[in-house]
C-alpha cells in the first residue's frame, strides 16, 4: 500500500523584494505609534488671572446615610461626648487625723520605738500590723490610745538587722561617694573587722555579706575628720541618733590654730592657743552662734590642752564645728569624734569596725 506525500509549496517573491526575517512569537508587542498632535499651548503666566473653577458636583449620600442627608439637608452635628465624672476630692487622712487628735500610723509606730516610718510602711503593706484587732491600711490615722499589734514575722526580720561602729579614716565620705572619694561603707568587710570582735563575736553574730545590705550612716562625719561613725540597718537606731527630736550627745576632740585674719593671714598662732584666745569668744562657742539663719543649741566647749578643745554637741549640722570655729577666729586642723551617747570609740583602730552588742545602747 502506498501513501501519497503532499506536494511541497513554493513561495514566489517579487523581483527586487528583500526577504523579511520570521517574526518571533514570544517577542513583546510594541504599542502603536500615534501621529503627532497639535502643539501644546504655552503655560499661562503666574501673574495672569486664572479663570474661576467650576464648583464640584455634590456627592451623593451613601445608602446607609440618614434621610435628612439623602434629601440634601446639611449633616446634623454629633452630640458632644459626655464629660467624665470627676471623683470628689478626698481630704488628706493626716489632716483629718490632726483634727481628731490622731496621727498617721507609721509616725505613731516610730514614736513608740517599734520601727522607723519606712519600716512601718513596709510592715503595713505586708499585712503585719493590726490596729485594735483590724488589719492596718497605709496612711491610716490612729488615736494615741490605739492598740497596735505587730506580727512575729516583723520582729524576726528586725532581729536580723545590725548596727556597726566604724573608726572612719580621713579621706572617706560618710554617705554616697562624691568627688572621687569612696564611701565609708566600703570599709565594711571581713578583713577589716576588729580582731577582738571577730574572736568573740557579740551575741554569737559573725559577719556575712548580707550585713552590708541597706547599711546607712546614722549621722555625718565630714571627709577631713576621723573617729566614730555609726552605720545601721535598724531604723530605730537611725531615728534615735538623727531624728528631729534627737538629743544624743556627740563628743569631739578638736585641734585648732588662732587665725583672726584667716589661716593665711597675719597674726596666726599655732602654739599655746589657749593663752591668746579671748574668753568672750569661748563663751560664744558655748552659746550664741547661728548657722544658716538658725540659732545653735547650747554646747559644752572646754580646753583639753593649749591647742585642743573638747566639744559636746546635741545636734549635727553640716561641718558645724569648723564653721563655729571660723566665726570666732579659730582654724580647725584636726577633728576626731570619740563618743556618741554612751558608746565610745575606745581602742578601735583606724579603718576597722565592730558590731554594736546587745548590751550597748546610745
């Protein structure tokens, strides 16, 4: 069986016509080229007046608009949002308490010597305080005859607090570090504990790192002074020593020069100062001077030797003794605190510390 093959077709070209390449079916199509239109008009100068614009046609109201807007009426103004109701002013609890002869609970607890105000607030927040059998609340005013109960947890926390006695060297600040000088609290550690205290620890207490936590100075001793500095975790001790009503005595030994015209002026006397210092000026040191616009409390001031005075103060203003001496023509060249209340510095070496024992009190 034979099959006939289709006859091959031939393409006849006109003479002189060039052959075109076959079109690529995947090539992108080009947009047709439009003939050039008339020349565009030049832009109108900015100074020439512009023709007024025709008003835009009004938009049709949406389907869900109210009927008054569909009819062409202007939209109705929405009602103003209601103002939040203000809470009535609550008078301060302390003022109410004062009117009734009451005081804040934290102050009452501090006055009773139970703790400091800050500790009282912490105990109240933890639910460790009751007033007349009811749980106490922060800021609560109480009458003077209120029965205040403290939970055993608070007593246990307080029993772990320590008070430390440090012989502060010159060059250390009592509080936070300043001007490149370290705080005295950085000296507290096992290596600097007084050997006598370490061998026979007071109340069986041995130093642990937790004893440096929340340790604050109870009183100031400036950077140029040395002597007894108290650092404590117990708010009761701090209140006793630096509270507003504190009257605890602090005793100092002060070496002085007589400098009526300043330490660099004429008339400076460095030896046998007692012989040239006027008695009337000594009386002023004892009572009659003022600092920062406030009169100072009476002080005990006596000569220990011809170049050294002994001060006993019941207050502690900033650089008080140095400023008192400047007012009467004395220049302090050395200052050492040797006693706070009934606690003495004794033979505690410079830069070392010991615990305040349970048998000691200020």
